[in-house]
C-alpha cells in the first residue's frame, strides 16, 4: 500500500468509519469488530478511535500509523539469503 503525502492539517482530520473504508479500504464491519474486541479485551485492536455515544471517529494519523505498524515487512520474515538462493534454483 502506498500512502499519499498528507499535509499536517490532513493528518489531524477525523474520519467516520465510512470515510476510512473509502480512503483506506478498511471494511466498516472489520473496524466495528476491532472496536468490540478492544472494549471486551481492554486492549486496543486496530487504529485508535474516539467514541461518544453513536459518534465514532478515527484520526487519519492514527490510521496511517496503525497500517504502517501492522503491514507485512519483508525484513520480518525468517527467510535468509541462503534460503532465497536455494528457492531460486
């Protein structure tokens, strides 16, 4: 996933779940599930959110940060240069 270059003001903006889905492709239902797990487990799952009664908001900066932290990184694999070479033979 390639992130747009956001201005500092854009990073501070708050988005509703439908806007998060449209901009980042994160399903609203999945966001709801992560919020429920966060509440039930007492540990944050997914991007940080604000909730006041029926209003739920995500700050764009927290979504970008969460995505960058949870996205697969090639350096995190157990594959070594040796195994890469043997796989290519």
